[in-house]
C-alpha cells in the first residue's frame, strides 16, 4: 500500500471519528445535577398567592392557536427524528368580572417563518386578539415569538400600555422582541415590570424568576378557588415527560438554535422533578405538550377555549 494512500486513509478515519464524537456531543442526553441551586420556594409562593386581597380566580382556560411538530430528538436528546406534535396555546386566568392572560401565541404569518407545517386556527387567534383588548393584564412565560408575537399584532400599538407586563429581562432581550415583531411604539409605551425572585400579581397568581431557556423566562403559579394549583413553566421543558424522566434537550438545539443557558435549565429540571415528586398536587403545565393539554382539559385543570 503506498504511503500516501495510508496517510489519506488515516486522515479520513480520524475525520470520521472526530465527526462521530462531535455529533454524539451535540445530540447525547445529559443528566441534570443531583442537587439543584434553583429554588421553587413553594411555602413562600403559597403565602404570596394569598397576600393580595381579593377572591382567587375561578378557572384557567386554554385557547389552542396552532399545532406544529418538531423532531423528537430535538426535545428528547438521543431519541429518533420522528416528528413530535407541539401545541401552541394561550392561557386565560378567569375571575367572574375580569381575566389575565398568560402568553399571546403568534399571528399566522409566523407559521411560514417557523418553517412549520401544521395547523393554524385564524378564528382562535382572533379570539386571542379580542382577549388582549379586554384583558386586565397580560404576562408572558418568556420572550420567544411563539409566546409574544401575538401582542405585536395588536392595534393600536400603544393600546397595551399599562396592561402588557413584560419584565425587565424580557424587555432587555431586544433580539427576541425584534423576532416577535413588537412595534417600537409598543415597546416605548411599556413600563418594565421589575421584581426580585418572586412577585404576587393578583390573588392566587405569583411570578417566579426562571432565567435559563431565555433571560426573561419566568414560572407562573396559579391557585384557583377550588384549591387546584398550577405552575406554568413555559418552555423550560417542551413535554411533561422531559421533567418526569429528567430528559433534557440536546446541545445541538440548546446551543445552536436557542442560545439557552444549559446549566440553569438543567438545575430547573432537577427542581421541577423534585417538586413533582414532593408536591404532586401542583400541576406543572408546559406550553407545548399536546398529550398534557388533552389530559388537563379532561381532568378540569384547564378549560378548552378562551371565555367569550
Ligand atoms: Zn415556545
């Protein structure tokens, strides 16, 4: 065998091994730490939830705006590339005479820019726009466009001033606000919501800082009059099984597409896993889990559709 051939063969082999190692690093599962430094102080949250005078909300409703899909391997590191369904919903926290919204979904034009095939319901998004008009306040779990772009479509742009409560980290993420196409006039009209760790915003409703998936991610705790407790975790996980099985997204997705703080989200996974075990009465609600949405509607934790 000529020497040049051996050298080439060796080089190709080394390259293949390097690629395989790189691919494995990008796609392999990574276990969360045994002990987390992220805290969900449930006692304090429960106390805060009853610290605001007034009746607790009577229900939480969910409007389904779109269904898309993502390769399973993008959600569960190391699994197959089979398409996995993702729902896109807006939550409505309801009192007899008023309501708050969690997240705002996105206008239909974003389906194309997401490269997403799937289903989109214009009538549902019209109900979201109408709900934005009447909502007492609007909070978002985080500043990604699939949760925020719905407010960008609201007119007039200044019409949400005083009601759209974006936090300081959310408003500081200018790249995300641009992706969500929030008009400058809207951004200028908003007063940033500033809080340290946790904040009660209504009877039964508490925000909890959770930077990681994005700098402005937060969890939203909601307790209704029937005693049901829910913790809306946005996109910390995309499917409930990720928390139950401690199965995080691959580096390929977190580092190259999301720019996620892996260390922070892995710590949140462990804390949510522990919370689910120690307090199964607190329903951990993830935004995009089709199986969970169906089950929560069946069990009455969520009601299907925004109230007219
Ligand atoms: Zn999302």
